[in-house]
């Protein structure tokens, strides 16, 4: 079963709760900060390419990553448990 999609506000709240800036999130996932900002602001819908990967990593859409993306630390711990 697929997990429920997050809203942009939920993604922002999660980052805020974790004390993580968007720039830090982008570095952690090895993606472009500016493109991450575009996706989170809604200016880029994340239909194709790296924007698609970012939207999937943020939980804004379902889909497969086109490339191997680095998992966030908490996801990596859950995967090994």
C-alpha cells in the first residue's frame, strides 16, 4: 500500500520540526537547492527529470526515482531496522 501524499505545508512543517533548512535537505539528498525551492513553492510541478525525483523524495507525489538518491538519515535507519 502506498503511503499518503504530503502537502507542501506538511513538508515544510517536517523540515521545521527537524530543524532542517531546505538547503540542508537538498544537500542531504544530493539534489539542487534551487530546483527543490521551485518544487516546494509550486512553480515547478515535478513532472519530469530531477524535479520528479525531488517531488518523490519530499513525498509530494508517488513514483519511482530515476536515479539513486541518498536516503534521509531517519529513512536509512528505518530501512535497516
